[in-house]
């Protein structure tokens, strides 16, 4: 095969002209007067100044993703994503209201290939908010609770804020716990999508969520009877006497050593065993997404008859009688979450009620069943001691 020389570089005739690292660097530095480059062994980002007056950034460095100019290549490639500005604004909202991010803090973003678009948005938003972030791309873990690579576990200890944007949850890992003990603020977002970030559940104002929860906490401190109704036909009463409601799902991690999981926005309690009575109609989810509602008759705290949702029945039966125990009552308060979305987003949606059958130990109950079956109801009215805390899917005035 013959060769020829063009521009001082030899290559084979008849083969595509291959771009070298030197070529890319030469083009990059030709644009250096307008761009700032952020780099680390695991991440590269490009920031460009924009005119003042643009929403959100107001003249601060703004990240350009997917800008296509002649002779320029993006530092990251991925599948087509949602509009860049929407993703960055959503990421900035999380950084401000959930992490309480301050300029100059050390930010580590962890993503896997399936969530690269989410990780990239957080990287660029953190840069625009005055930080010098690092984005680490790791292999997708095999399941929830699997540890990150050792080198990343060490890096997490030196950060101020760690954002976990991965398919599977890394909340319950030794690396996360060690980071919290070192004073790192950790925000875990298992399964978070670009849709969640572009105006969805992740973009709720977490400060407002905290205020709502504090207001309800005062009302529910000595709660006794709960009455639940929905447009689909639910009419259930149960007792929470002597049980503590849980208000920890605020989505806020603003103090050293804090950890939170997003999306956030559910309060919950384990009903007193043997007290749930009535008719429950799951219209969105019952162990799987529903096309038609499923009806569950409750007596003495257990499901006694189920119509529809065969998969849910089979799973409950694995736990025997206690597999049908009403283990948890959750009430969603997040106005940006969708009750029709997959779990865990659905259980956080304002107006959604989350019922769990089976094991109640994790929620403050006394039943060990070895199974957990989730149900989601929508448009609920929840009355506690005859006063509504949610009315027809909305917060009462």
C-alpha cells in the first residue's frame, strides 16, 4: 500500500484520515480564548461565558453541552438528551436546595453509562455555581448496595459533596457510610433520569418540602385515627396510636455528614397491627404497574380478598398470613413527582398514598414477613383525627 504526506503527516492512500490527539488539542487550544477547560483523570468539561441577563447564570460561566462547531468534538458522547438548559437548571436547583452548595466546595459526581446525561448536568451546573467539580464514570453495578471502585471510595472521603447518579442505589454501601463519617454530604439519586431532572421530581424546592413536613409533624405528633378515601373507591380506616410518623425524607443534606435520597417527599407510619379496615383500590401500582385498578378488602389489619393484580397476590402469599399485613401507610408531598411513574418516584407524588403489605419492621411495626408488596393510590384525601392533611390530591389551605 502506498502512502503520501499531507500537512506533515503520513497516512495510507485509500484509508480514512485519522484524527490524532495532537490534532484535537491544537483545535482545542485555538478556542482557548473563549473557553475554560476543567479536567481530571476522570472528567473533562468545557465552560463558556455567556451574556448577563440569561436566566439562572447571569453572566457566570455557563456550560455548553452538545455545541457543534466546525472541527469541534464534544468531550462526552451519549444518546440524545433533553434540552441542555432545562437539565442544568434542574441540577442547579438540586445543588442549591438539596445540597446547599457553596462556591469553592469540592464536588464529586459519580455516574454510570446509563446515567451519564444526569451526571454531566450536575458537573456543569456545579461548575457554573463556582465549584471545580470532578465527574467520575464507573461501570454499572450489578445491583443495589454494590461498592464503587476502591479508588473512588478514597476520592469520596476528600469531597465536600458527593452526588451519586447511578442506575442502582449506592446508598447502602460502606463507601457512602465512610464518606458521611468523614463529614461529606451525600445525595443519592438511584435511577434518576433526565426527565426527572428536566422539570420532574428532582427539581422540587426541598426547602419548601421541609417546611411542609415540619407543619405536618406538629399536627401528627399525637395522631390516632386515619381515614383514607380516593376517587377510585378506597374507603379505609386504621389506627396509628402510639406510632411515630417518619419525616426524614426531606431531600436535604446541608450539614456535614448528611445523606439523603432523591426524589424525596414522603411521610410514613406503620399502622397499629390489626386495625386497618375497609376497601382499598390501587389504581396506579400494585407490585407492578396497573392497566386496571385492583381491589383489596381489609379486615383486622390484613388483606382478606384481592381482585386483580395476580402477581401481587402470589408475592403476598409467599409470606403466609403476615404477607398480607398492612405494614406501611405513606403520603406523598412532592408536587413535581408523578404518581404514575415507577417506584420510588410514585410514592413521593403529592396526593399519592403508598401502602405496603408484609414486613413492617423497617417502618416501626412488629411484623416480620419476609416479603414486601407495594401499592400506589392516587388523588387521595387523607384525614387524621377528622382533619385533612391532603385533600383530593392537594395540600389544604
